[in-house]
C-alpha cells in the first residue's frame, strides 16, 4: 500500500515540474529569431553595396553576408533587378580604425584598436512602393588586439555584426 504522504510528495513534485515547464515555455515563447515579412514579399534584389571608402573588399564582403542572412532568415529568394518584390540597397559610407586602449606606461603602447564600419541602408517593398526600413548611419564596431588578430579579421567580425543587426532591424518591423 502507498502511504498518503508519499502520494502527496509525488503530486507536489509533479506539480513543481509542470509549473517549471510552463514557465520555461511561456518565457521562451515570445522570442523568435525569425520574423515574418509581409506575405507578398517572396523575392529580394540585393545589388553589391556601393563604396565610399578606401577599403575595396568591404562592399562585396558585406553584400555576400547580408544576402546569405536574408535568404536563410527572412525566407526570401534572390530575385533579379527588374522582377524582385523587395530590394535591399546600401553603401559603405565610412570605415575607420583607431587606437582604443593603451598598455602600461601609456604613450604609443597601443593594446587594443577599434574598427568601425558605417553603412547607409534601405529595404524597399517594390510591390507597394514603400520603404520598409532605412538607416543613414547604421554602424557597428569591434575592438581587437593587434598582436592576436589582423585589422581585416576585425573588419570581418564587424561585417557579421552588421548583417545580424540588419536582418534583425528589418524583421522587427513585422
């Protein structure tokens, strides 16, 4: 025969488990990494970003990363210039690298450098003729240690951050 106390303990343990599971489900259910764009947007045209800097490699690097993100996370297909439902266009407006932190003794002993990339970006609904999102000063930066990472590697990390923020900004509208 099962004691009444053991039955109550089992019921309480079961109730605690159920409450914990409910809390986890509710707390995680509001967050999603992928938003939904308007249903009529199925294709996107993304031309190579323009470049207003001396960093010749940035436009293609940014375009490739942003294109990958839009195709995988926004559930869009790549379209041609004339027939796409949406367009994402942009330009690299500024790039700079500067001293961020100094080592012991001050002076010219730089231990960390900052790479910043600034973009001008616009996402347009071509079907309805509306700009859905734009930013004239879309920027991100990272600090890197010159003895552990190159400036170019740091710039590539900035590009990843920009692509993450860009897809999030566009999808948050919906």
